[in-house]
C-alpha cells in the first residue's frame, strides 16, 4: 500500500539539522502557510463512504472515522506541500499481486489438503478472533486514506469476553499510525491501544455467535443465516466467511467444511500464489461477479486450506473520489 507517512517525512519543513529548528524564526513561506491555516475558512465538504456489510455497524463507524481522518491528513499535506494545487500525495493502497509464473491451484485440489489437516485434528475451534484489517475512506475533495487496526477477541469459560483494538500496520513496524480515536483523528505510536473492553457473560444460539458446524451442508445453512439470505450465492458466501472469521478462529474440521463449500461456489477462479499483508504465502482465488460489489480475492493457506485473508478492490475508476480500478477498498487478514 502507499506509504503516506513516508511522504510526510520527506516534506518535513523543520528537519532536526535545519537552521531554524527549535525556537528560531519562521521563514516567509512558513509564515504564509501558518497564516492561511489559522485564518482561512474551510469550504463545505461532501463525503461518500463505503457501505457496511450485512449488520456491520462497527464497520460503518470505522468508515465515518476514516472520512474525518482524510480531513486532518489532507490539511497537513496542504501545509507541508504547498497548497491546493499540489498533486494528490495520499494514494489508495496497492492491491496484492500474484507471483509471476506461479501455478494456480483449483479449489477442488485444496479439498484433500483440508481433509488431511482435519484428520490430524491438531487445530481446534476457538471462540474469538485475531484479525488485522485495512479499510479505505473517501471524500470528493481530499485524497483517500487507509486506517489499519488489529483486533483480538478472547472468550472466557464463563462466557464473558475481552476485546483489545490497537492501531498498527505490520508493513511498517514501529512507525506512527493514523487513527480515528477520540473526537479528532491523529497519529499515534505503533501498537497504541485504541480500546480495551471487557464484556459480561453473554450467549446466543444464532449465527455467527453460535458454535459453527463442521459439515458442509450444516455450515452452508449457518452462513446463510449469518447473512440473512435464502440463496447463498458466492458474494453472500464470502460475506458470511468474513462474519464467521470475525467471531471464530476455525479448527481444521471447520476449515475442511468451508473449503468444500468454496470449491462448489460459482465464479471463484484460481489465479496463483500471493504473499499476504502479513508476509504469509497463500493461494489466491478471485471472484469478479458483475463488478457491482468489487473484485474479491480470497487467500487460502496452501498447506491446509485455512482462510488467511480477503481483499476487495475497485473494478472501475472513480476520478471524483480519487480511486482507480484495482485500488483496495477493504482487506482483512486472520491469524490464530
């Protein structure tokens, strides 16, 4: 993905070895920029945000925060880079690329690998999740920005659970991270805890909170109920996978059932090997559909068939909002 923070560093107006560092006077250019920042009125803005998936109010909240982040970051770029005529400096993140000359592996060939892992039964189902996510926020007059977060949810024996959310981007370890924490977006240190919440005991027999089954037919019905549909086509199946993995860390048996469902799904095309955003090797499968919901790339562990990630990219240019076909709309990477 584009390195927004590196662009800011290159435009640093007060380097540590500069002649006016510390309490020295501002030069004429800096004075003009400061005067403009303090006294010019901001024009009204219209914001367009990505729609949430079925029932995902938390994602809607995140995307509203991303739009606010765009305001702060774009203002900083205007001051540092010289005004509104400067070319867009904050590009949408780059999509994952398929390794050149790699061999696509059909999903049917992943089924026996998942079955072998299930027979070993070393990976057990765990309630809770560990997920790294990136989402894109857009407005009609500022460059798009991304905000990476990592979320860990762990359940206890008494059905209470904790959720920890931190601001971090593993592709740039140790660097400051953009966050929408609080009333005003800002930069925080890598690994900064955005929230630490403990929830009292609770239980539900409805998906996705209910324990997922480990047979294909039962899992199909479970995912259909998760996304509230009577027809689990491939787009709904992939939405159900996201909901499922945002609540559960699948065991080998559940992953086996899921791979069998995916192997029967229409339109999931094998494209070859990728390295995901956490540096893990994977086999990629693309669903383009009719283009209305974006292009989705599902990434599976090449040894076991477990789902590692899902990336959604734009399928057409939208100059008004500064995005192009291939720009990443949303990405999730799940871990054990």
